[in-house]
C-alpha cells in the first residue's frame, strides 16, 4: 500500500495501515459513535445539515492534502493522517540525543508521554465547544465556512490524538480517549484541562482573536511536539501543523479585515482621532481601542497556557526527548542544555527583573518568548493596515505581567504597560485595559448574521481572495432550512 | 543547595512550634455550629526555610505546625464541633504533598524529624475522630499527590471530585525514588484495605487514579461531580456530626500562648524547664508538681482551662520535646527530672480519673497520651533520674516508664535533708495512656510475666521507695548515695560515645515490645525503610532522584537489589 494515499477501505480514513491493526481499528470504531454523538451535541449548532465547502485531507502529499468540496459536517471524513516517516530519524535533543527515534512508547516515559498527548488532545475539541454558537451570527458565508473549517479540523486533531492514545497506551489510553469526549468547555462538573479553553467565545471578534492568539499557542505546542523523539507523535503533529496554519490565517486576516473596515469607515466619516469611541461606534464598526483591549485579553489568557515560567515538567519532557524547543533542529547549541541558563522574567524584591534560570527548567519561558515574537509579527502587519489607511493608532502586546492567572505574576495587578498597581487602583483602571461589559454589549449588538453570498456585515471588510480562489459571491455554505 | 546552608526564613533562629490562628499563613479555620472547615491555602512564599517556594499547596514543617495547632484548638476550643471538613483553598489542586525542593535541600535529620512530626499530626487526626468524636471528611477537589493523598488518608471519609482530572496518587517511587513516608503505604493497605496488587499498581503509577476506579479500588469513598459537590459535602458533614459521640456543652477553653523564655542554653516555662549541657550532650527536662490542690468538680476544672496543671504541663512538655528534637540535634540524652509534692500530682490524677466523662478532662487525658507517644518516638536516649524532692507519681511516672533507663536514689544524699524519693502509681498508669502499639508502658514492661503487672497494680497510690521500685521492676537500678554520681556519670559518658544511628535503631526496637498496630507500623516502617532509602545515593546522591528532581535530568540508579 502506498503510504501517501489515504486508505478509504475501512470506515476510518487513514494512512497508518489500520486495516492490519485490528486492535486499534476496533478501539477507534468503538470510540467513533461517541465522537459522533459529541459532534452532534457540541459541534456547530444549527448547521449540521448544511452543505459546507470544506477542504478534506485525502493525502499527506503536500500537493494533495487539501481537496475542496461540499460536505455535511457530520459526514466529514475525519481521518488519521501522519506525516510520512523519515528513514533513520533520531532523537534530536535531551539525554537520548543521537539514539534512534522511538517507534514504540518507552516504558519509563509512558506516563509523561500520555500526559502530553492528553493535554494536547483536550484542547482540540474544546475550541469546537467554545465556538458552537457562532455560526448563527456569522458576518458572511465566507467567514462561516472558515469557522466550520477550523471546527472540523480541530475535530480531526482530536482524532489524531485519540489514535495515539489507542495505539500506544493500552487500556489507560482508551480510558483517556473516552474522557476527552467527557470533559466539556466551561462545564462545572468536568471542565477542559486548561483555563483559556473554558472561557466563552461570545462573538466573532473573540473568535478571530482566539484563532490568532490561542491557536498560535497550539501551533507552538505542536511545533515543539513535532520535535519529539517519539516518532508517531512527531509525525502526527507535523501534519497537524499544516492545518493549523489556516487557523492562524483565519485569525490574522479576520482581525485585519475588521480594523480595515473601521479605518475605512473613520476616513469616510472624517474622524481622525481613533479614541473618539462613541463617534466611531456610531458608524457601526468596532473602535480600535476596544480592539486593543481584546488583544490584551486574549494575549494574556494565551500566555497562561504556557504554564509556569520555571517548570519541572517542561524540563523532564525535554530531557527525556519527548518535547523539544521551537525549531529545535535549527538551533545551534548542544541540544542538552544541562549546564545552560535562560533569562526569565521574575518578580524580585518589588521589581520585575530578568533572572538567569537553568535552561532546562526555563523551557516554558523560552517557548513563550518564541510565541511572543510570532505574535508581534502579526501585530506589525495589523499596524501596517492601519497606517496605510492614514489612522494614527498602533496596536501593541501588553506586558507579560498584565492580567495573569498562572506563573510569576499571578498574584499582582499590572497595567498593560507593566506598571504594578494596587488592588484598588486596578479596580479603577481595569476597564481601560480589558473589555468592559459595555464593550461586550456593543460588540454583541453588531453580531447580526449575514447569509447572502458575497455580502458582509457592516463591521468587517471582505477578504482580498476567496477560499480555493473562488469568486467573491461564491456560496461557501448552502444553509439547510 | 547544600543542606548545611539552609537558613530559616525571616531571620528566625529556631523552629517555633507555637502559633495561633491569627498567625496562620497556610490554613484557615472556620467554625459553623457543629461543623468546622479547615482550608489549606499554602502561601507559596511562606516557607519555613529560605530557598524554595511552596507551590500547589505543597507543605513543609511550617505548614504542618499550623495544622497541628488547628487540630489541637478544634479539640479544646471548639467543643461543639463534631465534623471537620478538610479542604483546599486552591483551584483544582488539593495538595501536592511535601515540598520536594525543601526535602532535597534538607538535612537527613530534618527530613526524618519532618516526617515524624507530620505522622504525629495525621495520627492526631485519627485520634480526634476516635476519641473526641470530631470526624474528618476530606474534600479532594483536584490533585492529591503523595503527602497530599496521605493527608486525605487520615480522614474518615474521602470525597473525590469527578471532573475527569482530579486524581489521588502516591508517585514517590516513580518520581522521587523514595516511599510515601507519612503512613501512605500502611494506610492504603491496613486502613482502607486496598488490595495489595491494586496498591502496587497505584504506587508505581505517577498520575494516580481518578473517578470510579478510585472508588472501586477503595482509594476514596465516593466521587461526586462538581455541581453536586457542595450539597454532598454538606450532607456528609451533617451525617458524621449526627453520628458523633462528642458530648460537650458550653464554651471551649482558650489555649492561651505559653509563657516561654529561651536564654542561652536554658528554656523556661511555668512548670517545665529544659537545661542543655552541650559538652555532655544532655538536656535535662524538669517538671514541677502543681502548687495548689485541684479544683473540686469538672465545672471548676473547665474554668481553669489552659491553667489546669495537667494541661499546662502537657503543652509545655510537648513544646520542649519538639524544640529539642528539631533545634538541638546533637543532644544525645534527654534526662527527665521532677520536683514537688507527689501527693499533689496524684490529686490531679484523681480528678483526671473521676471526671473522665467531662469533655475537657477527656481531652486533657488524650493530650497527655499523645505527648507521651511523642516522647516514645523521640530518637534520643531517654533517662529518668528519681532523686529526693522529685514527684514521679501517676502521669509523671509515665516518663519513668517511657525512659530507656531509670535510676532511683536509695535514701537521701549526704547533706541533703529532703526525704528519700518515692515513686507512686495512679489509675493513669493502667490504661489511659497507651503507647502507639496499643499497650500501656507498664504492660509493655511486663511482657514476660503479666502477673507482675497485677503485683504492681496492688501498690496503686502507695509511696514506693527505691528498693521496692527496683524489686517491682519499675526502675532499672536503685543506687545509693555512694554509687549514684559515678554510675550516672559513667552511663552518660558511655552512652554519648556510641553511634547515634545505632542508638536510634536500638532504642526504637526495644521501646515497642509486643504487638503492632497501624500506628506503630507507620513509625516502624518510617524508621526501617524510609530512613534507609533517604540515605541511599539512589535518592539523595548527586545523581539521585531527589537531587535531580526539578532539573529535568533523569536520576541515575545503582541497579543492585539490596
């Protein structure tokens, strides 16, 4: 069988030769009905019968993995697709550096590996749950289609993690796979494991910010797992990254189109000062200061996903060869880090300072720094749009210490500029930095659905290019009445 | 972080066991009628020593000192409380157990003392339930790992949140190359009766067990979803309170701060004093008899409260023993002496016996029992010197029976016009103060021939001189004035020349004669196994698990099975 062609001979599309892996096939088939129930309960509400113009991975070949066609989402072909195996791949970091990459789980790392897979797996269905009501307020069919694309691919990423659990982790793995369907975002009884995945995604601006900031954390995590010495995990994550790129695209262009529309509307109305919030809002567009507050919110929530700056788990994962750094193989050092240090932002004697910590335990901080750099590139592109339209406003990421629930700065209040303030002061200035209830109400007031092909809501500009190069009035979603 | 460099936080010069709720940094004690809530919310930056942070509700000795204080106050200050909820103030974390960085940086002696104290505290929880009708319900709202689960194990009932994440675990073996040292293994098998193969799996699986399996395997009593948790916990609290036999009316008594001065090598309380002789490596603990007769009735006893002599002496003695254990590591011998009128001591014992149905007297008796147990497991040579002017009677005589050796002077000393010393027994020597293995010190003493116990009991209340005491088997040697000084001196000199380790092992072996209980097994296994493992390079060597923990580097083990 050609590994580059997805195997459709069984119920579950895959390129891992499932037909000859009776045990895993059986486990997955057992899990499949539960997954479909979950999708029907927690997937996009109200659009399960609609025909959506989606891409489906039919092969992991770079040319062939994105095939577009109309499909009903419950019939989407969620498969198990891993990047092709590289001959002779090695463990590229940690104490096993230079050894052959593992094709089976090493017994001593089984618990650690399973934990990594479960945490990653838990985030995938969570965002589907968080976004399930958004279809009803989509600003266009184009955006609605993008939302559903992101949703089905997160669903497929769940499949990918479940495959690893069922193939490599025995009975415990199967139980964990069941629990991935049992936990629900924001549920009081069984919430998702990480904080940001229990927050609401109430509107489309939140959705775009989420895909820009929070999915980018996902990207960084996948990048570092793609370095794993456990080859099946590496291959799985490498393929997931090709899809994740689209999610970043949806977020970055979504926000970009909103602020483009705002700037255009301001110009048409002759408003120069972006801080004239009421006048700008009266135009039916979202003012830039509120967008900045959303940036502050989603960036800070996403920073928490990296965990404590100094982390034993991160050190263990790295040294064991299970989770590397961003672009590990391109870095020029010994890839062991046992004697190295890395500067970490800490709260020392009443001031925020950079303190050298052992590089191994500072890996969360390092990945977070890489993440911040990645975010800044997007921010720069947004600023270019604003500048090109002649509006005097610059977006910026808030300070690391701002609005944190995890890590070094969790027990204090800081402004977006990084000034530490008292509880009382924070109460006074909070709404200057984070969306207020009124801000949320205003955004919500704009969320009226637009479902005519080629039309867009007042607060968002059309995209420059259609998906799959389709024309502007293409009917991306055929809504079932 | 070398062990010798460990500095107490905030410039403290010694570890202090005195605290009160207004000074707690890690616990909150709230009382609502019959139900109390003890909330663990550890201040990360409130470590007893510099150099580590108490993350995720992990604990060090300082955290446990507050817990021990709270348990004590629940018994004395809150007579109405019949059920205690043990909970976490942290989100989705119950308790991550003993702080590993603290352990990695601590001296071996501190680690052992820490484990011993935390064991005593957890035994105290079970003692509160068994003897004071204060039943504990532990609400595990998230991770309960290692010492966190061991804390839960001390409760009568464990409720685990069923959220797909919350789990109980004993990850010491896979993560740290040590054992759960706070009774975890013993309580899992002997108290909760977890099947041994399940226990084997559980103790080698670092992530632990959650949900239904935790109930099926008996690791917890029930799992409850978050949305039903508060209602269920309230139900359980009411049910345990209703089943409590605690019968206490009126106000509690206030455990007022102990008056203590530490000057040079001497520690002074109202009735207890400790004098350290560093050259001789001894500490002499002297206890004074009460100066006035006891109150006539239980109501008057309660009015005395913390000033009631047996309670005050027990608190002072407890503090002194703990102080010497933790802060004076090179002292080899604790010498017990007493001073005053033995008849007064017996008069108070008579009250303890006659009024035992009064809740407060009951608490005092059980506190004395616990203090004496603390003495039993103190790894120093214990010696009682019974000299003229002493008052080793009843409760105080228990110190004589707890000692590894007891010397009693025959007659008086030349030039001393005080009467020859007398030893006296009371009802308190025949039941209320069992050791951890369930026998009284006198029962332990007369294992060879229980009829000797009856012979001794027949002398209850009588003053016994040295020769009689020796003949009855109550003291090791009766010595006259001519031999006394030399014999005692030579004994101390020989004793302090021995290896402290071999003495610790010897004494612990010989003190607990006869049967085992869960409680004695916990201490015995701590001594035998944990202390061995805690010394081995696989745990504490430079490449051992405790040193490597948190660095990301894997420990290197010597794979020889010993």
